[in-house]
C-alpha cells in the first residue's frame, strides 16, 4: 500500500505549474529531506577491545510489567561499552513463544543507532520458551550476520525471569551454544515478580554473572573491559531542510582571448558549479554575467524563468563567445551594481560569492573593484580553463579571496573543496569521504505538460542504478538506467503509462498529475539506501466533462486503500495498544476518483487462537459488542477530498490472547454509473441476533492488495490493520505514550 507519511520538501511555482516533490517513508530508507544530501553525524575514532554482544530479550506475558526495565538494562550496557565495527557489535533477539531477530551484528555501527532501535521495541506477550530462544539465536550467530571469528569474545546476555515452558531445553541449548561457538560466555539479568534463580544459574553456570534489581549497581563494571576510547570530531553547524542559502554570481569571460576554451568554460559551469548546487528561492539564487569589452547581465536573482537548475543549464547551453577585449573590472563592477539594486532580491545576511571564469588577462587592472567587493563581504573564486602562458595566474590570485581560491588546469581538481564550503551540502567544513553514498540532492525539477510529466533529480555523486515509476520497473518506457557517469537523471512519464495519475482540479481549470518515482542506487537490488519520491504537478488547460469521466476511469486502477485504528478520534493518531473498554476508531480510506465510494464488508477480528466475523458481506454489524455498522457520513455530494468510512469501538480481547488484528474487504462503486452497488452504500442493515455460528476457525492472514471483485462493484481490496496489543488494565502500560500513538494525521 502507498505509505501516507510524507515529508514536504519543495513547492515550486514554475511557468503556471505548481509542482512538488516529497520523500516517501517507504520502509527502505529513513525519511530524508531532499535538500539534505549527507548525514550530519560527527565522525568518531574508536579504540576499544572487540566484543560480539548478543541480547536475548524475554518479551513474554509474565514480563509485560518489566519489559521497559529490561530495555533500560540493555541501554545501560550499550551506553557503557564502545560500539563500532572494530569494537563492540550488537545483535538482539526478542522472544516469547516465538523468536524474532530484531537486528544482527551488521545492522548498526554506532551507539545512537542502537539506542534508537531500542526505542521502537514493543512488548510481544505470549508464553516463554527460553530453550527455543537459545536455539534460534545460535542459528543466527553466523559470519553472514556479522559475527567475528573465535578470537573475538562473545557474550550472550539473557534478560528474563528464568521461568520457561520448555524446561530442560533452556539449559541444554545454552550448553550446546557454548560447545559449538568458541570463546563464548552467557550472562543474565533476572527480573519479574518471581526470578527463577536456579534456572538462570543452570544457564550462566556462575552466580556472579547474574544481575538482578538487588545488585543492579554491579551491571556496568562487568563490561569495563570493553569500555574503550571514542574521539569524535566537533560537529559543524548545519542548516536543516535545504542547502545553505547563497547569493551566487557566475561571471564568465566571453572575450576573444578565450574563444578556444569558451565551450570548456560552459561545461565547467554546468558540471562543476550548477550540478553541485540547488537553485531555488530558499537555497542558491543565481545571477549570470558574461563580459568581453562590456559586461552583459543575463539575469538577476529574481528571474522567474531561471529559478531552477534545469532552466539555468538550458540557458548556459545557448551562450556563445562575444569576441572583443577583456574587461574584468567592468564585470566585477556589475556585480557591485546588482548588490546595490533593490530589485535584484539579493538577501541580507546571506553569504555572497562570485565565481569568475577568465584567463586573467584584463585590459585594465580589476584589483581595486575586487578588493572593494571583498571588503563588502563578497567572496571571490577565480577559475581559468587556459594553460600557461595563455593565463595570468598572478591576476587570478589577486582577484580571488586568496591564492587557494585561484584555480587553473594545474589545480582545478581542488575546485570543489573550496566551492562546497559555500554550498556545503548543509554543513560547512564537512568533507565527503571517497566512498560517499549517493543520495538525493536538491534541485529536483518537475515540468508538467498537457499529457506528460518530466522529472529531473540530481544526486550527490554520479549514480549507478535505476530511476523508475513504482511498480513499472520492467517497462522500458518507465525506467532510466544510470550508468555512473552523470549526477543528473531525467525521465518523462506520458499519460496512460507508468501509473501516471491525472485528475481534474477542483475548479476544472486544469489537471493534477501524480506519480511515485523510485531511486534505486544499486543496479540489481533494492537496498536500504533507496528512496521513493512522490512527484506532483498541475497543468492549466481547459477541460470538458468528457475528459473528467475519461480520466477518472483511468485513475481507478491506481487507487490505494488503507485500514487503521485511531486513538481519540478517526482523524487523530494511530494506536498500537489499548486497554479493554477504551474507545478506538476504525478508519477505512481509499484515494479513489471523486465519483467512487466504497463499501466495507466481510470483516474479521483475529488473535493467535481465535477469530470472529464482525461485519457481514453486506457491511452490516454481526454483534455490536465487536463493532457496529460503519459510519458513511463523511461521503458528501459532491464527495469531499477527505472522505473516509469510520466507526467507534469499545476495545475487547479474547481470553488468554493479548494481540488482535482486524481484517476487512473494501469494494469500490461508481456512484455516477448504473451499477447495482450504488444501492448498497451505505449498507441497509436489518436487526440481527448474534449467534455462535459467527465465530469461525479463523481466516487466513490477509495481504494488503487486490482481491476477487465483489459482484456488482468495480474493484475489491483486502486490508489488514497493524497488530493491536490489548491491555487488561492501565497499570501495565509503559509510561511513554508516544510509542503507542505513533502515527499522526
């Protein structure tokens, strides 16, 4: 299903088209604002003894009240040891009656990452099988999962009350683990209303390796051997949310003396300046000047036609040399004039930089005006494409801030090192390593036409991978193959292909386009670094009622539906847990065309051992103790954009089971067509007496996706909520509520 959590990134107003690009929290990569291209974590040097540390976390029902205590013990250990690829590596297994590998040794390489992962762990509940947990953990302690050879000590740290349903398998499996994995020891933290110390002793073989709440002060000293030294660099100041604001003058010599290298100057401007910045009203504003005997101001900072990278690159490719003498002093005077021009939209308190591309052979010395600009806070970088003796290096050095800011073919490879301090990828002084991971840079451009959308994105490094429309990675029309040569990727999506959606605007003065684009940074596989981008734009054009019907029919195939449980109201945050008797709201929602409504039907509630049907095939309630017939009042005529179906529920649970999942079908109906389904929305329900026949042996777990279409309807979806942990009383809920109210709408 399409994830509805987006981070707003850009809203561009371009030639009558409103465009936007949003990063999708697609489960592949953490949400990143597009204009923040690299991590801002400080780099650290780690010196510590190596250790492979495995936590086996008991999450059974008997420890629901102590679950956060167990997490706190893990936090204390992680904060005490030194985390790093060459120091302590951490793996965590959570178990009750079943086991789950939360993360292996390869997953996290620093302390903050591990602590963040601990913050999202939730209690599972169920019976306790300690022996099964050791058996499962043994199978995961492999070289592929990051465990090192026997020269590195291993500590398996059990957090449990020691009471298990698979005795004596717990002691047998712990003994087998010691025999099979060399240089391994087993320690434990015992907690709960009753700690089975004999069982923990059978597992650890040493009472000194068991920590309880009575001797909790002895916890950290046990790990002193792995408390090393971490030296971290001072974190540079960063501007979050966009590239650093900068007013940039690009000053290009077009005189007769550089005629032979003029094309090289344009290529340099595009590939090493423009493609390293984000031209945007909130980031880098660009003014362009060319000169020979006289300067020519092509555009100032506020030119609406040149306010993105694509437009500027297109403009630069039209430039030609002018011939004539070289008047660098007049070009720099034009820079000063633009700064004093109140209409240029030069921003106060924003750094100013002029990049002057010339051979340095000016007819009159430019030093005085260059010094004046520098005294007023304008930084200057001077660049020459010509080789000696066709270049005056001394003049370049006097124009620039310093000799280090003057570049010729001899040292031009160092240009980015100076330039990026001004645009800085958001962090001045942060140097990219040789293997910097490519990520989405700023300057994403969206061009919206009458029947197509062209999308351009730039990456931090040349990308070797794919850019494609989501779910159309096998269609050549919808895929751009990046071969590691260019930082710029462009792809045009045509109406009727690649899942491009086209919907009429509310005032019928044009069409809104939308498509989800995936950036796959590996040519073969999807990895955690990959990102999804939600691309939208508007194209103004007259539309007819016939066009509206045609577009709506096409848009139906792209419909996505969701099913969530909410706390406090159907528009509030989503719930992960609830107490028996508490109120929660079911919410079913589809992004279908305006003329479509939907019926919620064939709903079940399922736990580990039981299930019951709660809505029948007509969408009517079966037993009001479970759920009443849903409310369809949010559908209006004409339908509003935020329509959804909802119903309040008093939370219940099956005896002996703590977790429940709700499953439903949603069927879409064209309310302006002739389909019989129009008479079924909202459902017309007769009084019904619940019977025991409504309880079934349990439906198979539904997958989110298309189902067999209900008779008379246009399309049917299978939907399932996230697992709801049902608490019997308020006392067993941990004190941090945000984990149980984690999605806000």
